């Protein structure tokens, strides 16, 4: 009996944690660190997020969440999706659209800029929605619980950095249907752990969770590159405008009856102008008499 108990104990020690939420957390540990060290997230951590960064982030998140929530809706009765389907509590699409309208106006759809990385992310969500709906668990967990965990802090940073008032422009960070984030996260993990998966499906979900983080990292990097590109273009246009103004001033000086150096030499200019006025006065006097 003692030998049997010892063997059972050793087996329990060697057996990995069977909770899917813990397995995902362990599988994505390195990816999580990488995501936190992207340029965009470092800007957030320093409280230095810009309006350009935030607007582009909202555009990307809208593209991603439209795909995620449409696939969750389509597969809401699937055994791998039903337990973690909480549209009332978690849906982000309408809240993001509220923010987009605040920043871009009613025609925000025509003004959106979506990087290719966000399009690839959305494509992947639609692909697994068709082929492996249970893989949506990985993306829903990564996105929703990530937003629910860090949403309050990031929302305050965004408000302060951009000088936003009365909650305008930061609806994305709010969860009106969740009264207690901590209790809800416990419920969500419990529901997720209750999903029955084969070993192959479980392995697929874990791999998809890593892929979800990679897709997010690609989006963050693309947004940072896009913001940098926009800033370089703005600087180039400013330099071009300044050069054109300088050239215009030079051309104007070249058309005047006095050399440019004469114009910039104030005492000499005043003397010459004085002589011209004197000559004009003498000529007018001669004409009158």
C-alpha cells in the first residue's frame, strides 16, 4: 500500500497542471514579456501615449474585435465556445466605435487606418472560426481578460496623457456589464477550465494562445512603425514648407530694385531711401515750378 501511495504521489508531481487557464498562462509567459516590451506598451508604461498612437490602436482593435465577436456569435453553441461566451459582459465592438466616432466624427469608417498586421490577425480569427472554433478560447482569453485586467490602469493613463475629460474617447477600457472584475475573471477561468477537450485539441489551444500573443505583438510593432512613418512625413513636409518660404523670400529679394545685401543692411538701406526721397522731392519741385 505504501509503495502504491508513493507511486501515486510521484505521478501527481510529474503530471502538469490540468487547468487550461494555467496552462495557457505558462505557455505564453515569454510572449507576454515580449508584448509588454513593445514600443507601444513601453510608451503606455511611461505615460507617454500620443493621440496618433491611440487612434491607430483603436482602428486596429476595432478590426480585430469585429472578427473575434462575429466568430464567437456564429459559434456560440459550439461546446468549445459556449462556456466562455459572455457577449453582454465582454463585447468591445460598440464601445470602440463610440471612441472612434469621438475622435474621427460620424464618418470614422472612411477615415480609419488599419495596418496589415491587424488584417492578418482578423483573418486568422475567421479561419479558426470556420475550421477549429475551440481555438477561439485562446484568443478570447488573451484579449478579454487582458483588457479586463489592465483596462482600468491603461484607461487612466490614456485620459491623463491625452487630456480627455468625462470618459470621452476611452469607452473601450470600460466594462459596464462587469460589476467586479476579479470575481468575473474567476468565473471566466472556471468556465474555460470546464471545456472538454481532447489532448490534441488542448495542444492546439495552447499553440493558438502563443500565436495570439505573436499576432498582438505584430500589431503593436506595426502601429509603432506607422506612427514613426507619419512623424517622418510630417517632419519632411515641415522642412519642405520652410524651404519653400525661404526660397520665396529669396525670390522676392531678387525682384526688388536693390540687391539683397542692401536690404538686409538697415543703415545703408535707410540712407539710400533717404536719397531717393530727396531726389523725388527736388524733381517734384522742378515740375511744379
